[in-house]
C-alpha cells in the first residue's frame, strides 16, 4: 500500500510505468543539460468523488487510468525544464487544475538516463545504473511534500573495508575480515526544509551523487553501516536545504573463488541472500 504525506487514504488509484522521452533535437539545449529527457512516471489520485466507484460501480466521476497515461505523455511535450522536481510539480499542478473534483495527487518520476557518446553531439547511449527520482504530493492547498532521491547505485571498492568484532555463537560461520573487496548497492532519498528548496534545477541531486561516490571511495570503514552514516552526515552538512536523509544499502559482496593475499583475487556473484541496512537521519530543529 502506498503512503501519503497528508495521511491515510481510504482509497486511491492511478497509472504507473508511464514512459516518455522528450528529445530536444534542435541542438539548442543549454550547457549542462541533456537533450534526452527520459522518464518513467507514476500518478496516484484520491478524493471522496471516487468512492461511489468502489461502493456502487458508479464511474461518472472517474478519470480513466488510460487518460492519465495520455495526460503525462502529452504534457511532457509542454514541459520546458530538465529536472524531475519541477516536472512533478508541472504535471501535478496541471492535473489538479484540469480535474477540480480530485482532492490530491502524488506524482513519482524516475529518470531513464542517457549520456552522449564521446566525441558526438547527436548520439546517446543508456547510462547509469543509478537514476534520479522525485516524488511530490499536491493537494488543493498546494504542494504537501516533495522528496528527491537517487536509486540504483552499484559500487565496488577493492579494499579498505572491514567487518570484524561481531557476535560469535553457534550460528556464526562468517570469518572476521580486515580488508575485503566490497560490492555495495545503495538507494537514497531526502526531504527538504521547505518546498522552495527542492527546486534547484538539478544542482542539489548532482551534488549528492558526487558526495556518495567521493565518500564511498575515500572512507575506510569497519562496516557498511558506517559508510552510509558517513554519506548521510556529509550530505546533510554540505546541503542545508536537506531536512531528512533516508539511506538503504545492500551488501552484495562477491563470493571468493581464490585469493593471493590482498593482492589478487577471483570472485563470483554473491548468493541470493543479502544483507539489507537502513538509516534515517533528521536535522535537529
């Protein structure tokens, strides 16, 4: 079940996996921005007007989910920006204006990233795997909450990661490791100190991406928990606009086939069970 910042809902419905690619083909895209704007969007709406659909099968107030899909895809043509936060606000505000019987809507957007092929200006290829995300709930009084995030980090560190000193009992088979190659997945999401602080034209998410990569590469850790704590603390310290930071990491460290000390090793993908570690940091008021 979905959660809404405005509180519990008796019902909601919408459309997900709505794909749209806006291509600025004129070569006039501003420096630093990508002419390939790819997005996977989702819209959920709620309101008392839709309750008869559930109780009586009365669809007279129902906006078809297929119409929602068409709305998102066609209105993407009219969106002139490049960041997901402004995109969510653009779609949400326009949808609420178009359908006055809707009490509120939640728009979620995840980028489908493409990067220029080196040395070319009109050719692109998929990039990632990490992807920017944004989520906004809007009601009749305006924006209720907006969150940004980056999902899908896949990072490998060749050394400088330890895991030792944990409880050892009859269930323990894992050896203590002082210098392991670490393979970690990471998703992050953050909330803002104010609605206006969310609209940076993509600058703040870009800074968070850089902070995550820098911290993972430079910090020698005793646990994955320590890594994500350092990422969260540094991100909030460097960006006063962030009110809350949510991080979830997976320990996907590869299984060892053979090693020659700390100098050389052959590894394979980890078995399906994986460690899952979460952290939530909130700025003190």
